[in-house]
């Protein structure tokens, strides 16, 4: 019975250590900004958002926004909004993400990190995901806010 309680204690200790380690990895040191932006699809400057895979820059967020039309699972109202600041070194002046020519990635001009626009996940040279904001669509207007 004594060895069972020792084993239980060790397993509990390992679990708590692993769980707290995962928690630390999920935390992000990124400025929290408050904003509420409306993007009108009928505005000619937003024409790229009419088609799946289209992306535009927009004000808002910490260093601006990238709005991307995903079209996942045949859902025409599936949009994503990401901060333009590179999540790794957002404090550097050169860290404003740029859209790749094929509109598949957002690229950091500072250090060359790439992020997949579909979900903001890290790509080449990147270790954490882009900062994503809440995004809703009513059929004509995309609302992005934090």
C-alpha cells in the first residue's frame, strides 16, 4: 500500500509539472488592444475578399489587420482576421507582416518567419501562431474586434 501511494504521488507530481509547463507555452507576450472594425465587401478596396483565398490589409489591432477569406467546409462566410505584427518580435519596427504574392502566407520582413493564412499557424522559421481576432460576417459586412 505504501508503494502505491508513493507511485500515485510521483505520477501526480509529473502531471502537475507537465500541465504547468504546457500552460506557460500557451501564454503570449503580446499587447492587448481594443478595437472594433467593419469591413464592407461591396467597397471596391475589398474586392479581393469576394473570392476564397483573398486577403487585404485593414486598420485595427496592434500593427494593423490581415483579413483572409478561408472558405472552409464550403462555408462562404468563413473569414479570419490576424494582427499584422509578427507574434515573435512584434516590438521591432520592421515586424509588420506582409502577404505573400500567392496569398498563402504572411511573411515577416525582419527575420523571415512565415505563417499560414488559413489558420495563422507557424510555417517556415516560425514557432508560434499569428494573433487572431474575433471575426463575424452577416452576408455583407465583416466585423473584427477584440
